C-alpha cells in the first residue's frame, strides 16, 4: 500500500520477529522480518526503510555493529531491544546513535507507541531537507557557535556545515531552546523530548546530553552551553562565554 511505513525487524529468534511482524502488520505497517545482519544489509540496500527494530544480542554481527552501519549509511529510525537489566548494552546502543530502546520481553503496545514517536521525529527531519538552513524567516536557536534550525530540524556550525543529529538529540535541543536559562530536571526533559514518564535510574538523558556536548561544546569536559546543575538537572545557558 502506498504510504505505508516500512519497518525491518531484526532478531535471531523466529518466534519473536514473527510475533512483532504480525502485530505491526495489523496496525498497517509494512514489515520485513530478518534473522541477522546479512539480510538486513540486503534489505536496506534494495528497499526504502523507515525504521529498524534491532535486537542487540545476536550471534554473528550483533545489533550494536548493525546500528553503527545504519547510522553511517541511512537516515532511518533505530529502536534497540535489550535484555532486561542490560544497562551497558543500552548505554552503548545510545552512544551508537539509537533513537530509543526497549527491554525484552517486549510489551507490544508500548513498542507501537515508541515506533510512532520515532517515526514522527524522523518524518520531521525529512520534511526539512529542502529548506534553506538560515533563512531569515526560520526559527533559530543559538547554541554557542552552533545554530539549531527549529523548522528544518537541523544543526549547523559557524560555517554553515550541517552537524548530524538523531531525532532524540534534536528533541532535547528544542526542549532547551524552548526553556533558556531554566533548570530542567531529567523527568522534565524526558517528558518534553520523549513523551514518556521518567523511569527510576534512567540515565539515557545523561548519555544523550554527553553526545550533544561533544558536538556543540568547545570543551565537552567543561560545558558552557548546556551546563549540569548538581542534584537538579541541566540548564541551557544563553550567556556569552
């Protein structure tokens, strides 16, 4: 069907990928279910893909390696499936540029909600592809030497070069841009940028802010644009350094 979003499910367990495929097809998605990296590479090389659902723990090429490949090759949403309690896998997956993660066993309704949220963010990025980055009519936010175009969902350096952003990174920057010089707690940031409630001990915000700092701060170890407020959260400072 024209207009259907194409999702690729990558999992080495046939029962899991078939269950997810059947559920998502019932919700009007076009789904390709594959068992590993070779089939995934074949699929993304020959078809348009909107989102990839990646199991981290697979024999052969694991989900982390495949996430790195996808980020280098395609503008797609990435949701990673992690084993319950595998915090290290979750952190590394986010470092690789995954848009979201979900612990196994997967709640299918929650998975569907996460997929919709990631697709909304990737759609917004795609809609901005043809826009002029620094048009006078564009809504802009300055992050140090960098400029965030809130209309095209893109970040540019001082020379106009584009800095790659994941959907979640853009949503976080927008949350800061909408709340300059105001301390935002982790749960506020999760609600503003991710549309879900804070989970106890959820450090995904810290990981993503660390990634953002590596892109916009002159010295990420001593941030001047997005600062940590100990015991409270983070603040986007518009003061000149």
